[in-house]
């Protein structure tokens, strides 16, 4: 009676937990018969491409109080993989022991080498058992192979308008999970700029809990942002931008080479963290309209002062109108010759390499104001001096 009760209890336990992970690295196999409970254990965190020393154990447990018939006795013959060229499995040794819980255990030890070049995904391992009838019994356990660098996260699209300085900007990032079997959990997103120090703070707008961060442009996710295998997910982020940080930016703006940089840290659901994902997107940084208007006013003011200074020097006979015309003509000639030489010889003028004369460049707006004040005032004044009302 006691013998039958023990068998029934053993069979119930095995059926309840068959093929279900006991913890992060232990799996119970589908039962072969009612006498054996078979577990496979390996450290999933260490199951990464390039690891040549992954330990795997297979434990076969039987109740110490039960006499196993000869026709039901099992032994593990081998553990194999269909990827023999990339996943090499070597048997080490086996041990027998009796646990305090009243179970006799036989533990088989193996070493697995996961060679470079293997794709990160799930690979079945084949466990071959022998019995007195030589029926060729096989069971399977999954080996979850991952990577610790150059993972399968990909930025599909970064959507945002031109980023204005000293303002709040909303951006949308769409990520793709290219793992066929693993769910990606994004742990952190850091956003920076080139040129640096433009992004002051980044805030996640999706309904995902975040952790406090010491750096304003770093978003730390509490429970992770999950992306299912072979799926995509959009992330909405609010950015607070700062102002211009150098004299070159104050005068020449940012040009067309500005970028937003994204550094993402994530795991594949099995404890393997990938932190080398870095990508970037081209962006247009624009000064605030108030600053551009300020530069226009400064240009108008400087142009007016320059015109008054020239008039003063002409009236004091320090310079003559002929001298002014000679200076202007010689400047135009030299500039024309330089342009022709550069065009014919395909010479790039390094001094002008980063100058972008568009309407959002402070320097261009300043020159426009300067030219408008200097030239416009001069012609308006001449027209006024020559008008019939003035001549009377």
C-alpha cells in the first residue's frame, strides 16, 4: 500500500510540473515513466555566444524507498544539438547521491561551447536515454542562446520636427525587436546631441513607471519597456532643450550636420544585458525667433553706425569718395578672381565650409540687417536729397 501511494504521488508531481521552469535555469522534462523525475539545469545568463564554458547538469531522481524494476531502469546516454558545428556538448562525469528528502539522484555533468557566429535564439537540445528494451527514448530541452553585444534591437524611425532651442519638443521613436524568440525589455534610454549640451532633460510620455535619474537626459525604466519577438513599438519622449553654448553657434548656427544620439540599454528576458546599442538621427536645430529678430536689429544698428561713420570721414576729408570706390572695386575684383580659381580648380574654401546662409542662421540675419541699413539708408537718403521738394 505504501509502495503504491508513493508511486501515485510521484507521478502526480511529475505530471504537474513537466516542461515547466522551476526557476530561471532549471527545467523538468516530460516524464518517461513514473519512477524518474528528470531535471536539466544551466545558467541562462551565461548562455551567450562566445562562452566556451557553460555548465549543464541533468539530474535523475527516484524515491529511495521504491524498488525500481529492471524493465523500467533508465540511463542518460548523451546530450546533443542539431547545431553541432556551433554548439559543442562534451560529457564530463556523473555522480550518485542520496538527498535528505529521501531521493536517490544521479547527476550527469556536461560542458557546452557556444561558438561565435551563432544567431541568438532558442535551440533544442536532444537528451537520449537508454532502457533495457532499447526503445531509443528522447526528450528535449531548450537552450536559450543570447548575446551581450550587437543585439537585435533596431531603431526603425525617429519622428520629430526641427528642434527649437530653449523650448519643449516632442519626439517619437519606433523600435523593432529582431529577436525571433525573445522579448526585449528596454531598461534605459539616454538622448544626447551633436553638438553637445543641447538636450537638458528627457521625459517618457508613455504610461511606464520610471526611476529617478542623476542625469536629466537619461530615462531609467522601472519594470522595462517590453517589445515582443519580431514586433515593433513606438516610444514618445518629451525633450527640454537648452540654448547655444559657443560663439560659433551664436554667429553661424548649427548647419546641417547636427544629430540626436540615442543610447539604449536592454535585456532579452533571460538576464543578458545589451548596453552597446547606439544610433543617431539627423536633426535641424533652430534658434528662437526672438534671438533672430535681435540679430536683425543688431545688424540694422551696426549698418546705420557704419554709414554715419563713412559720412563723417568723408565730410572731414579723411577719405574721399574716389577712395571708397577704389576700395569697393578692388575688393570685388579680388573676390571674383578667388571664386573663379576655386571653381576651375575645384578647391574647397575651408573657411566657409561650415557656413550655412539660411534664414535661421544668426550670422546671415545679421548680415541682412547690416546690408539693409547700410544700402537702404544710403539710397533713400540720396533719393530724398534729389527730390523736387528738397531742391526747393
